[in-house]
């Protein structure tokens, strides 16, 4: 009986640790997918020379990120990205919606610090992003040049 109790206790500890590890990996995977989607929007804006807007909204059981081209309403929307639940703060203030603007010049707004917090664990998991630094853009003057329009002369 004692051996069975010890076995069950060990199993529950291992199960709890596994649950925490899975939750942490899911949170990290969600943020990686979201960061990738933001990068795609920024590249689309620069490549197509059209401004894009992305909206991250809190839903009932998580978050949804949708992006559209605001310069050309006929452009195809990106597939919505669904994320698991977390707490979001921007510049220290809790928020349930965030708008991202991607300009054809490569500029991205808003500028500031986003903090993603996954609670429900013994130790909450936190990840912090500084925008636009997550896009790894160069700040030299050469990198800010936009392509020439075919009608423009050198």
C-alpha cells in the first residue's frame, strides 16, 4: 500500500512538471508564430509598397491576430492567427487589443514594449518584446531607401 502511494505521488509530481513544460512550450510556440506573422506583414508592406494593418484581439478563449492591406482593399487578407490565452501589457498597461501598422517605408508602429505573461503556473512565464526592434531592421540611412517607381528617373 505504501509503495502504491509513493508511486502515485511520484507520478503526480512528474505529471505536474510535464504539464508545466507543455504549457511553456505552447506559450513559446504561440509567440514565435505571432512574431513570424508580424515579420510577414512588415515584409509584405515593404515588398508590395502598400501599408498593412494588423489587429490582435482578445477572444473568449485566447487571442486572434488578423492583418489586412489598407491601401488595396482587394488584396487578399492573411489567414487569421489564433493564439492561446495570455495576459498582454503595452508600455506597462494591460490591454485586450493592439493595433500594428506596417508602412511601405519599413516603419512599424506602435513603438514600445509588449509584455506577454502566461499565468496559471507556479511561476508565471513572461516574454518581453520591444517594437520595432524585433524585426531586426538596420538603422543605417542606406537601409531606409525605398525602391524607385518605374516612372522615376535616377
